[in-house]
C-alpha cells in the first residue's frame, strides 16, 4: 500500500512538471499588433511635436504664429489618427495562423 501512495505521488509530481513545461510564456499581442501600436505612437509623438512653439520671447508682444494651420489643425488631426490606430491595433483580431509567432519550438 505504501508503494501505491508513492507511485501516485510520483505520478502527480510528473504531471505537474509536464504541465509546467507545456505552459510557455506568451505575449498578449503578436508581433504585428506591436508594430501597428508603435506606428500609432510615432504618429501621436509627431502630432505633439508639431504643436510645439508659437510663443514669443517678449511677454509684451503677441505672436500670431500661435494660430497657424500646423498647430490648430494638423497636429490635433495627427494625434487623433494616432489614437485611432492604437485602438485598431488593440481591437484587431489575430489571424488564424498568428499563434505561430508566439510559440517556441
């Protein structure tokens, strides 16, 4: 009877080790989604970069550069496009064979 208990314990341990080997660490997103997310972030940063400037060094003088097309129209549009790309990258369904990127052989 002691042999049966030991063998059951060994079986349980061997199954546990097998389960640990089968559970490989995988990423939440695949490589394609990360690339799309990086493109979206780059567009957002470009939009914020285009918004920089427009002020004057002299506080008594007003600069109309603040109201340029680049700062009032182009930058916010780029930022919104970047956020839309980010949402698309997160919500995009993976392809059927996309899991092969996450599996190690």
